[in-house]
C-alpha cells in the first residue's frame, strides 16, 4: 500500500507551529514509519528523524542501515552516519538554538539524555500529544490495511473451531494459532495468548504446559502484523457443552460487547463506550470481575490512542479504530473475553472483525 508521507509531514509541521514546538524527534517506535515509511531496528546505533519548522526534515541512519531506507526526496533528507561519527552530535547541531524539542515516547533515554547535555537551553518534552492527533485518525489506506489484517484473524478464528482442544497443552495450541496467523496472510504473529480453565482469569496469561481438558473454557487472544498494520482479536471457546452458569455469564458478556459496539459513533466520548460495556456487566453483578479498560486504539501499534477507559473524555471521530473487548474473570475458576476491532464511520461504526463471537464449543 502507498501512503502520502509528504502530506503527513506537512500536517505534522502545522501542528508543531500551532503548539509552538520547534523540533520533533522520531526514533524507534511507530512514529518514524508513520512519517517516513521506515521502521528503525532497535539498535544501540542511533536512527532519528529530526523535523524542524524551518528546513527539510533529516533522517539520521547508521550507514550500514541506509540501504534499507526507501528514500523520499520530497519528504526528508537522508543522512547516513559512519561508525566513527557522533550521531548525537549531528542531531544536536540540527537542533542548535531551538527552544522547544519533543521526542517520541519510545526514544531511548541514552540518546535523549545526551541531547539534553549538549543542548542545555532547550526544553524537552514528549511528542505523543502531537503525533497521536494525526495517528488516531486513520486515512482510507490505513483503514484498508486494518480491515485486511482483521479479516485474516477472522479466518484463523474459523479454523480454530475445527481444531481439537482437549489433550493439547496451552503452549502447543498457542504455537498453532501463531502459525495459522502467518498462514492467513500476516508477515508475523506478534502474540497468541491461550488461557484455559482457571488460567483464563488472567487476561494476559502466558501459555503454559497445562493440558486442556474437557469442561475447560479457553480464552484465545491473538494478532500479528500485515503490511505494517496490527490485528488483535479474542474469542472464547469451551471444550464440550458449558455448564448453564458459564453460558449465562457469557450471555452477559455478549450483551456488553454488543452494546459497546452499538454505542460507537462520532461525538461520543471514549469513556462512554467503557461505561456502556461496564453498565451491562455491573448490572448482572459481575462488575468487580471486569478488571481492565474496554478497549485500545490500533494501527501501526497494537496498543495506541484512543483508549476506551474512564477519564478519557476525548470525542470519537470518523477514522478512529480501536478494540472493544470487555471481559469477565473469576479468579481460580475461569475467564471469558470477546474482542473485535471497529472503526468509527461518518454515521456510526464498522466492525472490522466479523467472525462468530458467540461461545464456541469445541472438542
């Protein structure tokens, strides 16, 4: 897919001007590929995009990494640096005399601290209050990428329904989920949580050697990257026919997730989506077992803005994409979660994940 990086850099500079920011630094993390198409390797060698209000942006890269950069002459100057050069010193010279400098949230402290020493008069801050204003609102090409990634996980979820769970360890099933994620089109599987029985009450359980048994509920949360954009979905399976209690609680969860999806539309506060899901679960008496936010933004990162959580009064806008994933977790007994990625449209919501999210009974 082709993205308009020049337009993104122009929009960034307008934001910088509006917020009186003289320079922005993007290093490791998602800001750099968002503005340049290049993702830095997390090395001890500095890679950094320096964007100032005057002059072209400059992308500093180790000389040995420069061949990996798709150069964008209209967007930025490429400045490879050699092994005997001081890249922090080069960056400092680009920033000399500037007052307000913001750095990407994941920029390594060793580089930021070194720049602060070289530029004692500069005021340093974080870049995400600016960059998230752009990255939260996906353009049509980004939405297409997220849609493709979501549909790929839907195919994995459909294939999982045909698998035998009983007798397999969580770790074995996790490896299978990861393999299928790649088979269905992702370049990489980034995570595959498999949490069975009492382990399901731990939302981020690490798949273990526990063997899945008949009567277990199994929470499967997985995702990957497809053309740079992330997927993330959760489905809950049950080995054999579930007990009436479990099915009844799962019905509450389904209603909460459906209500939260239905509440999505432009102008609604992010926290109100969380409140909608939580109201259903609390009304059924399980409020204290819903122990995390209702959702998180998704794009170049699996977790990014906006976050659907109490206290976030940000109004939703068309183009925003995020998960809706309420869960109920009874310690020592079982857990359950349903997660779909959705996109805010001009008039409401589009559910990017469309696979069956009812309670899935397997062998």
